C-alpha cells in the first residue's frame, strides 16, 4: 500500500477545521456566551472633552494618554486641594489615569460609581425595560452597591459597555511585591465578583492569592490587583480564538505595570484568555515585572518562551481535568494562540496543580496551585512545587528570598 503524506495546504485546512470544531464545542464545555450589555451612557468622552479645555494656573492639563511617569510628576506638582478638585470634577478621567496617585484614584472611582448607581436606579424607576433588561439593571445596581463598600479600593472603573473595573487588596503604596490577576473570557463588570463559585471570579481569585501570600511571608508587604480593566472577549467567537482583544488588553496592562507606585516587584497571574493578553504584553512590560504565571492557557501567541521577548520568568500550570487541554495549541492565519505553555517544547517552568479542579479551580484556597502562586508573589521560589520529580521548574533561579 502506498503511504500518503498530506500536502501543507491539506494540513492547514485540517488544522483550521479542528480549531473551528473545538471552539464550537467549547460553547457547552467552557466559555459561555453572555449578551453584551449596552451599559450606562458613556460619560468618559464628555469628561475628556472638558478635561482638555481646563487649565490650572494657566497650564493645560496633560492628555489622558500621557505616559504614566509624566502623569505622576504632574499630580506631584499639585496641591492636595487641586488634586481633590480634579477628582471631583473628572472622576472617570482621574480614576482611570495610570500615574495618578492610587488613593486619589480610589476617591475618584467611588464618586464615579456613586454617579453610575444613581443613574441606574433612575433608569430602573423610569425606563420601560424588558424583563431581561430589568434583571441586568438590577444586577448592575447590586454590583455598584457592593463596590461602594467602605473597604473597597477601586483602581479603575468604567461603566460603558459591559464595564471595566480593577480593585486593589493591600496597601499598594507601601507594597514591596505586587501581584496582578489577569482574567480571561467573559470578564466584565457583572462577572467581576461572584457569591457562588467565588474563586472563579477576579475578586475571589485576588482575595485567595492575597491571603496565601500573607500566610507564606507575613513580613513581606504585598498587594494584589484584581484587574478586569480590558475589554475581554464575550462568549465563543472569533474574538476568543484570535489575539485582537489581547492586543488592546496588552497596552492597558503594560500601562498599569509602568504606573504602579514605588519600586515594587511585580508578578502577573494570567488565567485562560488572560494568558494571551500577558503573552502579547510580555515584550513591552517594564523590568520590574519579574514573573509571569499562566493557568489554563490556550496559548500565549508564541511557539517558544523566547519568542515572547519577556525579561520575566514564565511559569505555567494546567490541571489534568482542564478542558482547555482539548484546544488545538497552534496558530494558523491568526486563528489559535500558539504552542501549549505546559508542553516541554514551549520552555516554561511547569508547576504542580495538586488540588486544582478543572479550568476554573486554580485559585481555590488550599490548593498547591495557590501555594505556588503565593511563593512566586513573595519571591520564595524554593517553596514552589514543580510538576515533575526532577524539579526542573527551579532551573537557573538565583535563590532570591522574600523581602
């Protein structure tokens, strides 16, 4: 019998077909489609327009896209009263400016959330909403009310569209180590926090990691950011199978890491599609980002860890029951996200996932995964449990201890 070696064209077609089939199947096994909510009217553009026309001491205000270092210098040049006045007049602008003081952003975002809450309450009381529209509006009201709790430190907030938000746990100004949770598909305002399955949402993930880091190194000043401040793909579709949303997210993630106060060292913990964002962002991240850990990754838009251009160490985990393992790890014509980060061919440091359950269980308290993440977060690399018995994930680590 004559053997048949398929041509490159046939191979590509088969790969594309496999990707399409798998992503369709994932609609019932992983990523779940949700309807895009139109959200409150976007006030950001109106604030930006007024911001551009405002002067302080005859000087124009810096542009909203000004580099974080220049924004930090600008706010440092103002008096306390001037900073507060800007936050009160332009809460959506100031609350989302990477480079503005963290506590000023918390104050501005509290004002922006309070305004959004009033608008949503008024809309529910006066607008003719469908049953589904009313349910969504009530959910947004509950989310705004929760974010208004006195202990919440909201670092970013924009109610437009599905909504973006980021929250800090710990003292960001004093932190020696900062960990950033980068979540994946279907992350938005309404999924930012959950009561049921708490640790599958960004807030629960951050709370779990923060507690684990404090237990791992009580003397290390740590902070954790639940970062849902990018437009994530909604449900199954081309956005989740391509890097388009990751490109926009990577710009915002790089700006965040450049703007964090002090000289803290930063670790990124990137879940699912969030690992695509981290992969695209890797080469533009500042040197203070020293670790990138990905969990349940569909790929990082690279064939090998060296292609990321990252100066940071790259770690990877995937539970044996994680459905993401069934996704073809390849990239063809922009579809797919490249090599599997836990595959030996990729070259990441692969850690143990003992105790994790499936695609959404990596941040469950008490799991070895969270213990490993906490060890990375505080710099206690000798406590990390590798996936293999040879401890290859510890290779070439300088032995840096927790601060």
